[in-house]
DNA sequence: TATTAAGTTTACGAAAACGTCAACTTGGAG
DNA sequence: CTCCAAGTTGACGTTTTCGTAAACTTAATA
C-alpha cells in the first residue's frame, strides 16, 4: 500500500474499470497531470486530487460530454483568477453551463416521457390481460 | 413548393442546419430511408415521417447518444412485433431506456447543483460588494 | 436553349478517443 | 542475481461521424 492517497496507474485503471492507455491519453491531452512522477523510475503516481479529476472526467463522458467540454468545465472548476473581470467571466461561463444542463435535463425528460407514453400505448395494444402488474414503475 | 409535406434533401438540411452529406450518411447507415426516390431523377424526397425521424436523431445527438443507440431507440419506437414475447422484450427494453434516462437526469442534476454551489462559493469569495444582484437565477 | 444551381455516387480525408503492438526499463519476489 | 509483472514511450491501427473533392446527371432560371 502506497503512503495513503497515492495510486499507481493500474490502480486507478482497475478502480474505474478503464485502461491505462486511457489514463495516459487523458494526460496526453492535458486533462490529468500526475505531477508526481518518480524522476528515476519515471512512473506515474496519482493523488486523491487527480483521482477526483478522473472521476469527473468519466462522469462527464457518461453524460455525453466531449473531452474538450469536460476539460473546459474542469478548468472552470479549478480556475483561480486575478481581476474582477476574470471572475465575472467565469461566473458567466458557469451560468451558461447551468443553462445548458437545464436544457439537457428538459430534453431528457421529454424523451423519457415520450418513451413512457409509447410504452403505455404499447401495453394498451398488447393482450389486454395480464397487464397492470408493473405500472407506475417509472418516475 | 412540393405537394405539401414533401421535402428535398437541402430543404431538410437548411431546416435543421445540417449538411446534405449528413442526411445521406444517416441513410447510408440505415437510419433514414426516403422510400420516395424518384426513379428517373434519383432524387431523394422526404415525408413528414422522415422529417420527424431526423428530428429524433438530432435530438438524440444533442443529448450525447451515439447514432447506434439512437438507431436502437428508433427501432424500438417503430417496431411492430408479432408474438407476446417480442412485445414483452420491447417493453423491457423501454424500461431499461427509461431507467438509463432517469439515471442520466439525476447525474445531470447533481452536476448542475455542484456547478451552482461552486458559483455561489465563488461569488462569496468575490469582491463582496455588488453581488446579490443576480442570485437565484438558476432552478 | 444555355447556364447555373442542386443532386447523385464514389472515394479519400479527418478529428476524437482510444486499442494494440513493439522495444525497452524498472521494481519486487524468490 | 534472475525473472516476470508492471510501467514507459512511440507508432500505427480502428471506429465513429461526417467533410470534401471529383465526375456526372438533373432541375431551375434567365
């Protein structure tokens, strides 16, 4: 066990069920920088900070965002701006993201409701016996 | 103007702000079949049915689904099964999709709330004057 | 009718997001 | 010390989702 809170690349890989190659790729495109490279072994090791970053990346992917979008969101998250203008810019960026996500949630709700409706109509058309045994399961 | 409800490929393209190539590609992979090909001009024309299909495809894309996933959903939508088993299979498929979407909505809500929280903390840290002029804008 | 605009097929190209293979170094078990 | 698993850096391959160009046909407009 490493000294509490340091992970090897394969530890992270199995932990999140991805490949080491994927992790190196995220580094390659500048989304995951393991500052702690053993300078003689050249081996990467990751702190909890980077583990959380990876988690964010994978969640973003599951939600359908591109790596570029995720990168921007993370940068927004970890920004440490100077002037008030930069701060305002970041806040505006956050607002845009929030609006985007709200819109996305709305669209997903519409899609879900359509599928639910379709399913209901489908059950109606179905052999009218043995239904109503699993209704109101969704939402 | 075509006879009410028939669109050319470029009409659809400009209508949805995509390229004709994209539409042909969707046909190429079997997601959008303009049955109405003029057999001497070979030109594609699309009915409202296909316009709606294209709309579904594009909405799915905006939500981060792959074309393959969208294809499956559309097939589920337009399926016309025979036996009761097939019907049950489709209903189960719908249920899985609904669960997936619910999960996705949940994750998006969590992400949004995180961003909102981050923004709030950010505003606190910010120059403490001239704030509270646009709070409670989201949700 | 003579251009010109739009449509068609075929083919090659490209970016994103990795997979895979090679050739090499390193670190730990025996 | 030896040996194998694990890690490293390239480099090339692959799939998805179209873009772009060529070569040609059809439609529309002056």
